[in-house]
C-alpha cells in the first residue's frame, strides 16, 4: 500500500480547526478500509478532566493501512505543533 498524509496547517492554536487528508492506494489488491486504523496523540493514557491538562505540544498522526492481501504498513505524519491558547471569559 501507498499512503500520503497532509494537514490543513502544521501549527495551530488549541482553539483552531485542524483537518487531515489521508490518501491510501494499492493497485494490486486494493485497500481494506475496514482494517485502517489511526491515532493522533502524544499520550497513550487518559489525561483526566482537569482543563489545565489539555495543553499543546507536538503531535503525529499514525496511520495503519492494510490491503486486501493482508499486507500492512504504518505511516507517520510530519509533526503538527499545537499551541495552547488561553481563553479568558468576560
């Protein structure tokens, strides 16, 4: 399989919108979309309910692609920097 990942931005604030486009191609057996998995995170565990824990950082999108023949491929995106934006209430 061939996989490409692109983002709408590579640096955003925590209040901004970020979109990713993942293109998967396999000209031999085709992509098994039901087996495609992804994660966008810097922490594997829960971070809790404290708003202060929701900070920025460097993130990577990991995409696991599988074709219909069973071949698997992991692709890791370039980094996305998310800066924490302080929101003040009136």
